[in-house]
């Protein structure tokens, strides 16, 4: 097979051998993880952010009833933010340290769920180049074996060059799998780290509102209401695109 003919898909498979087939399988698996994480993050994180915006709007007036209703609303009840806020507001604990421990345990669990499969992307990004290199080494070994088996006028650099060119297909395939996996891993990790900080801030805001003691002795529910610019009920916020 000539190097210029290696654009043919069938010839590429033949040149790469079993190692190339393994790399193709790993590439498909890697892409499936990227799609799964992208859709999950789009659903969980984006909805959580919208819910946290609404919670922050209601917290100054300590409208805990409206906040709980929003957290239980369909489409938002399964988000990390809803689970965090609901558990903090419904908890019987009043001690600040205990509430912080509860918040940290919820955040750790929810982030762990979102982090699933990211380690697989990291592993693929770091190992697939070596798998490709392994295929290349095997190809070079076969090339020199072919050179040793040919004698006379048929022997020459062209015999080795052809084998090495075929072997390098595996190196290229390994990099083809590794680079997108690494980019996706760093992208998802960045989004997750930012979301974790946002959840931490949300937890502190909810805990502060829950443990706040009005100096005047009035019930927190009678505190000054914030200016309502979106409407009082949840449905108005949904229509306004806030939820």
C-alpha cells in the first residue's frame, strides 16, 4: 500500500490493525460521555442558576414559603440547588455549624454526581496517545521484520518507510482521541468549579436568612418586602423567563 493511498478508509483500518479499532471504540465512548455531560450540565446547572436567582430575590424578605414552592416546582425539584435550599430550610437544625455541615454534605454529594465520568475523560486523554504509540511501535517492529525477510534488490529504505507510515496511523488516531477528551475535561471541570462556588454562596445566603434574628423582635416574615419587579407568584416568573 502506498502512503498516498492511505486516505482510503478501508486501507486505514488495515494499516492500523487491532490498535486502531480499539482507539475508534474509545473515541466513540469519549464522544458519548461528552454529549451526556453536556446535556446533563445544561439541564442541572442552568436550571439551578435560574432557581438561585429567584431564591436570592426572595431571601431579603424571608419569603420561605415561596422559595419552597419554587424548589418543589416540576422541572426544578431535581436540581442540585433545589435540594440544597429545601434541605436547609426544612431542617430542624438551628446551630450555624450544624447547618454549615449539612450544606457542605449536600453540596459534596451533588457535585460528586455531576462529576461522574469526568475521570474517564481524563483517563482517555492521558492514555490514548500511549495506546497509539504502542500501535506505532508494533508497526515499526513489523516493518523491520519485513526488511529482514526481504533480500536482494527488493530490500531497501522503501520497505521500512512503508511500514512506518502505516504504523503512524495509530499515533495520529491516539492524538485524535486524546485532544478532544482533554479539552472537554477542562471545560466541564471549569463549569463544575464555578457552579460549586455558586452553591457555596447560595448555602451561606440561605443559612444567614434562616438564622437571622430581627432586633425589633418582629417576625422575619413581616420584614420589609423587596420591590417586586417580576410578579409575586411563581407562574409570573415563569412567564417572565426567570424560572
